[in-house]
């Protein structure tokens, strides 16, 4: 009887460690990293203004600036404190804030509503977009004489002009964002059977938010720019009126106080919009983030 012995050999397979990255690959990684702007620096928004303030103070201390034409920063600060203590600056600031706030609220509402009506409907686009583009081509400040004849020289015409200045950039950027939504998302929503409301909430709104915030920042800035001009036309209060009166009496320091307050309003409002934008659009991965 022949015995047949079968031997089973078990082979253990081990995975060799991956070879280290080559010098060329590491160089490519470092080169890709250099294309990015890098880590965000702290307090970047105020670095430029602080540099201008430093140069202004240095030039004033060195006697390089005429105090009658450009007063020193400390002179402007003293004038601002005096006006605030007397109550003049407080009343003018509150008046300007009310005008800018009312005009901005109306312009924001009108811009968003018109952009949605025009961007989501061909009929709405035919009725609205051409008129807005025509309005954009006409200088808004050139409408002041006509609005004075229509609405008088009171607060109504000032708020109306500010609203027009605000709604145009909000409409343009929001409408462009709506028109730029990829049609494949629309087809996907149709396949998923989304309702009109769900489509707007889940596709349209997220897709249009980046453009909306661009328009919002431009609208905020526009409200202050329009306010500067309007408060120097047939006004009896406000920062612009204060600056206009100071011009008649040659008070350069008072004019600079008004400009500084306007600048602070613009910087703070733009910073607030940026903060809201970063929070709402935290899902985006961009160069700025």
C-alpha cells in the first residue's frame, strides 16, 4: 500500500511599506502651497487705515502739513469730542443713521424681490430686467432735481434716492448669481421631484447667496456715498449738513470729523456684512477662507 503524503504550504503575504515621497514630489507640494495666499493675518482690515493715520500724524508733527488745510489728527479728535459733548454731533449722527437705515431697508427689499421675480421667471425677466438696466444707465444723483419736484425737499426724496442707490447693485449681483446656477442642478431637482418651494430653498437660495452678499456690500457702501451728497442739498441736519456749514466758515477740522465718521460707518457696516457672509457661507472653500 502506497502512502501518499500531501503537504500544504501556507504562504503569508506581507505588504511592503510605501516608498517615501521623492524630492520632486515634495517640491511640487511646496509649490502648490505657495500658490495660496497663506494664513489669514490678524486685524488686516485696519492695517491700511492705521498706516495712513501714522503718516498723517508724523507729517503734522514734523510741520509738513498746513494746519489750516489739513489739521493734525489730535486736533480732529479734540473737535469731535467737543461736538459730541455739545450734542451737535450726536444729533447729526442719529439723523444720518435714520436716513441711511430707512433707504437701505427699502433698497434691500426691492433689490431682492425684483431679482427673484426676474431670475426665476421669463415673464418677470422681460418685465423687470430691461427697466432696471435702464435705471442703472441713468446716474442716480442726476435724478435729484426730478425727485425734488415730485417729492419735495423733505426726508422722502432723500430716502428714495438712497433706496435706488442700494437696490441696483443688490439686484444686479443677485440676478447674475441666479442666472449663473448650473442647469444640471435644475434637472437634478426635477428628477428628485422637488416642489417649487423646495427647489428655491435647497438650490436657488444657496446658489445665489454669494452674489447676493457681493451686492449687499456694494449697497451698504452706496447708502453712505449717497447720504454724503443728499445731506448737503436742502438739508437742515445730518453729517453732510454739518460739513456744508463748516465749509462756509472754513472749519476744516469739522469737515474732517464728518469724513472720519462717514468712514467709520462704512468700515463697520462692511465688516459686519463680511462677518455674516463668512458665517452663512462657511461651507465654501475659497482663497479668502
